[in-house]
């Protein structure tokens, strides 16, 4: 014995109950879309039920039609509500997955720090920039002209014996002094000028605790009308007081081929005199080489060894420590 077919009323009520329950159980947006198509699509269950309306009487059709609309609206509302709920849950899950726990310890990344040579150079440049000097640079591979001849040191000059030079196969050389940059700068600039010139230099020295074949110098140069040795002394004194603090300073007569008169400068440091730089008034012959008139302008220059100053300030006992990249040494600074 077979059961009688359900009326359209009963089919619509059953469809609504089944659809609402299925929508409530849907666990993903894809599954929800499949339910929408299954119940409300062109070939869905609601369309299949409404296909039997042709057998209804004219009096029943409006009532069944209104009931079908109620079922459709209820299912659509349930679908929309469930879609909103699933989307919010999806966003919340994504936020939780991407949230950083700021209470957890971060990965260890050791901080770098300035090498003592770099920190010392920065201090020097800051002082001279504060005094109105411009920082400039020049080539490390030089010609004999710029490294010696233009600096009043011709081929037969005895001062060349003071510097054992690295010569290259093409006749060029590795500069032995940053003074070579003075000529480059003066050739390209008219006075007045104030410039500080840091750079790496090279000499054929035997490497030991106080000597290296590669080292750094810092050169200053000022050219203007009326500059005198008093201006040089004031500049040097100001610089040394910034670096070492107030302490006795003395100037000793010396000789450099490119300055006249020339002097070496000592600072009293821990109970003894410490030589820190050489200086002097720019020799008129050097001014003439670059096209300046020594009757109109004068200049002064000074130069210091960066490694020596860093060793004094940081109490380093061996210049080789500056170049070994030993982390046990570098972590002290």
C-alpha cells in the first residue's frame, strides 16, 4: 500500500523546514551556495514544487503562490543571515591566525655598532663641519704630479725619502698622503675655501704595533685673504679642545715641503707630550701651481693620522687590532 502524495501546501512547508535546517547546518560559503542553487535555482526544489500549480483550481493558485513567495523569502533571508555569519567567522579566523603575540620574546638580532675608526672620524668631521668646513674626497690612485710635484716635492727632493711609495706598473702610485687632495680641490674651486679631506693612504711600512701599510689621514685646508699662522693655531686649538678637552698644547717647529712655516702639534696626555698632527702655512709655490696669487691669498693646512688618534682616545695598544675584525675586540666599542 502506497501513501497518498503530499499536497502542495505540505510540500512547501516541508521544503521550508528542510531548507532552513540545511542552511543552519552549512559550515562554509561554498556549501551555502550549493544549498541556494539546490533550493532556489531555476531547476531547484522550489521550482519543481511550483511546477504542479497547473493542476490547481483558480481559487487555490493565489494562496499557493503567496505561500511559495513566503517560503522563498524565508529561505533567502536564512541564506543571507548564514552568509553574513560565515563571512564574519572567516574574517575572525584570519585575524586570529595573523595576530602577533607581542608578549612572546622576539628572535635575537645582535645590533651592529660603529668601528672605532668610523666613530673617531665622525667626531672629527662633526667638529670641522661645525667650524664651517666642507667634507670632500679624492682618488686613492694618484699621479706623481699630484702626490709629490704639485706639493713642492720634485723628483730629487730629499723629502721623498721620508715616504716609501707603492708604485704601479703604469707609472701611477697609491697616494702616500691626503695632501694630494688639496691640489685637486684647489684646481676645481676658487678661494675662499675651507675643506676637510679624510681618506685612506698607503706606504711601504713594516707592519707592527704602531705601523701599517694602509692607514687613514684627515687633512684640513683653508685659503682666503689675510689668513695667518694665528688663524691656524686658533683652529687647531679649537679642534684639539673638542677632542681631548682643555689641556696644554704646544707647537714645535718642523718641516714639510708644502707648508712654510711648518709645525708639529703636541697635546699633554696622561702626563706626557703626545704628537697629534702636523700643520703649517701653505707654501706660496703650492698656491702658484693651482693658479692662486700668493700676493692676494694665503692658506693653512693641517693633517693627522686617524688610527693614531683612535688608539689614543680608545686606549688601543696595537694598530693591528683595528684591522683583524676580532669581535671580542670590536664589541668593546
